[in-house]
């Protein structure tokens, strides 16, 4: 389902269970990204406290390691108030990492390793970097495409910063017991075409609310086109269209197509988890049923 629908369900569940919402969306953290990330308004929050929304400058990058740190702090403060943390969003890597309590060798800019490796890659040295990785971590090199610059650089960065391969690090963190006891609930439509139709409608609604104007304002403010924030679906497509002269219709169709592809990847991600409880909607959302079913699952799990 759309992020707006997930948020609406989470808000109703929080009101039912005396909870607070922690965003699990990798782009809603950015302060200036509002329409394209479907960040909830004050009215949509309905008085329910939300965490990790709109606090990060666009110039900064955000990592799963930082999310785990920030979300853990938020969950701790919610628990301390005797309330229930409700994670809301579709960034599966963030959700898994937080709930499993995985540790990360996060980016340390003071070492200069990433900058050096990025410079080597930019100068046409990606093949040499992949060969370096093959020498120190053949397991990771074997599963990465030789042109996957981001992951090759990350794997080498972990090696140079820690002396440990990313393969070893992943194995160690995956053997840790889960940090939190929780219930994972996923919402989708029974018919995939209904889901895709809702996605297309959502994109049209974002355009009507001023997504193109939001992108224009970001470009006018000098936000780099290469920044992490501007790579979000909806933003990068419109940036290209505006740079090319402003014909937005093809960009809107591309946003719809990429959003549908992303939704398909999300479904694949969550379906590999046998502990996910799926709530299937018909052609229209049924929030009352979703809240009722979710409440029963939470009570049955012993969380409340």
C-alpha cells in the first residue's frame, strides 16, 4: 500500500494502543522533502507523536547504522514513557536492522578512506578496486557486480577501517539474537493491479499538491543534484525533466513505473520473512479491519 495509507493505519493503531510512531522511511528524514516522501502533516498525525521525520539537512547522507542509533534512542524514550513504539514505513533494511539489533561499522569520514576510494573509481579505477576486494574478501567480490561502485567501495572501506571483511562482519551480526520483541504486520492489496492503480493515483495526487514546484525550489536553493536526498523516486525524474526543458508528462509516467517496481521489490523483501503477518485489502482500504486485526496480533504476542 502507499506510505500515506501505512501512516494512516499506524496513527489509528497508535491511538488504539497508546503508542507513538517511529518512521522507518529512508527519505522522510530529510527536512525539505515533504510532498514526494508523503511526510504526514500535523493534521494527519492526529495528535500522535512521530519520530525521525524531517530533521536532516539535504546536504547530509543518512545510513542504516545511523538509523539504528536514532530509532533505538526514540524507542527507548517511548518505552520509558510506558508507551508502545510503532515502526511505520517500508524501508525493509532499516526495519530488519533495528529489530535484529545489528551493529554496523559505520562510515568514519575522518579516515579519508571513502574519499580516496571514490576518487580512484571516478578516475576509471573501478576494475582495480574490484580486484583489491577480490584479494581481501573474495566472498563479497563474488556476489557483487564488478561495476557496483557503491558496494565495492563500502566493502573496501570496512576492510581498511576495521581490518575485518564485510562478510565476516555480516556473519557476526546475523548470529545475534533479536534486540526487540515485536510483531511485523504488512499491508497490501489482494489484487496486484489494485495496488498499482493506487500507486498511479498517488503520483497524480503528489503532482497536484505541487511536487514539481517543490523540486524547482530545491534546485533554486542550490541543492546538489547528486545528493542522496535528490536520488529519491519522484525527485530525480523531475530533476532530469526540468533540466531538459520542463516537459513533465514523461517524467510523471517514469515516476509511476519506478514506484510500481519499488513496491514489487518491497513485497519480495517482506515475503521472505516467514513471521510477517499479512493483511490483505480488497479494492479500497479498510482501516477499521486493519486496526482490529493488528490490535489482536499485538495482544496475542504479549506486547500489551
